[in-house]
């Protein structure tokens, strides 16, 4: 059998070199011939058309990506670049940026009792004979309503707003450490960063100015005077959510907390009930929803039995079993005096006290 370069009929006789063509080194292979820029016309073509002996061939297309593939590569590159650019931007940022959180406006209203504060050593009896008899205990009294989507917010975002509001209510009104005047970090971490300066200033320099009262942010008692007589705090209230605009959700919380208190360090002393009603208005932008934070924009607290003469801005100093309010509402408030909020004080209804 002949080699790959031999003619089909074999090597002609008389070829020197044992059948090796002396011009084999200059024989052109098929790829070389096809790549030639000049091509000789056949004899028939030259006779018919009187054409020159050779003609120029069109250049061969070099191997490479087809035009459609190049276009696809360009489109993918553009899409990838756009994705990287959008990823560097905040995924929830609105075109005009988020509005800074507004300062908290707060009102603390002491409620003075009309007579002697009732009390007993049996805390269960206190609750059973009060309007709080049907209240739930602790965080169970802060139930979440159904989370339904709004025009611009999903079910999950609405649920996030409600959950954050509940967490704030529980930590600021039911946590024993916070109630006893202890660390407040668990409440602080739930606030929008824009409000942290006001929050910190309220605890460093408390003031009854409608802006910097610690009791406007949370419930806390003067630990030198009172302590919890029963860890089971009775709670009742509601949460409502609504869309303020296309970029903001609002949650309104209205809850009543009932605490059994006694003098600090006196385990055998009679206990009495102390009632706090808090109405809180929360606001959430998309950053707050993502970070589990809230903007607390309005806080109203009514609490009693308290003495109107006591400063309730820093700590709540409840009147305990057997005590009475020796002073009624302030005799007079001058609305022309600036620099201090107008004093507010109310009267605690007799029906709000337990019948013991």
C-alpha cells in the first residue's frame, strides 16, 4: 500500500531516489492552493470569454466569531456592566433619596388619684378586681394584626413594620431591666439612626420640653422608690398599619400596661396597681424596613396614680398603696413663659383603680 502522498497507481518507475520525487519539498498542498490569490482559468474558459490567463480570487474569510456572536457578546457586556452599576447603588434608594427622620414629639401626662391608693399583698386579687382582669400577660397583649400588602409595599414589608413596632413596644414597656432604670440599649438599637442623637441627649440631659424626656421614649420607674411586685404585667392594645405615601409606612400603637408595684426593698409591703397608656406613632421608610428599625415620631403617655408635682420626665414615681396626692393639678400655668412646655396633669378616674 502506498503512503499518504503516493499516487493511486503507485510511484512511476525511473524516479530517482527510490521513488522519492526530487521536487517533493516544493509540492504545494491543497490548503496552499486554495489560499492562492490568483487562479488560472481553464482552457475552455479562456476560449469562450477571451479572458486573461488568471483571475483574482476573493480573499478567504478568516476564522473567527460570526457577526451575530459578536453582537451577542457586546449585548452581554452591556447588560453585565449595567447590573454591576445598579448593584453598587442602594437597592431600596428612591430617586430623590430618603428623607431624614423627624425628631420625636412627646407628651407625658401624670394622672393624680382622687383619694387613697388601694393596695393589698395579693397581687392576683389586685388584677382580678380591676379593669385589667381580662388583659393578657406580657407580650401576648401586643398581638400582630394580619399583614396585608398595600399599594406600594408587599406583605413581607408590612409584616416587618408591624414586627418592629411590636418589638419596640415590648422592649420599652415590658423589659424588667428597662423598667428598673437599667440599660436602654435594647430599645436604642430599634431606632432610626437619625433619631439616636435626640435619644442619647434625652438620657444625658433629661428635660420636660416635649423633646428630651426619657419617659417619652420608654417606661421606667425610679428604682430607689419602687419595684415590681409581680413580673406578670397585664397588657392590652392594638396595632394599625397604613401607607402614608409611596415611600412610607405608618404604624399606630395604642396600648395599656398595668403594673403591680411596691416600695423598693420591701417584699412584704402591700402592692398597688399602676396604669400606663401609651400611644405611639411609628414611621418606616424602605431602609427602616430592611434594617428592622423605626422612626418614633409621636409619643403620648398617660400614667397614674402620680403626683402632679413630681417630675415625670426622667423617671415615673408612682404613688403606692395607702398614699394620696396632696396636690391637685397645677394651680396655674403661664402660657407666656417660654423655654418650658406647658405643664399637663389629669385626674385618675375612680373606676381605673382596683376595688379591694
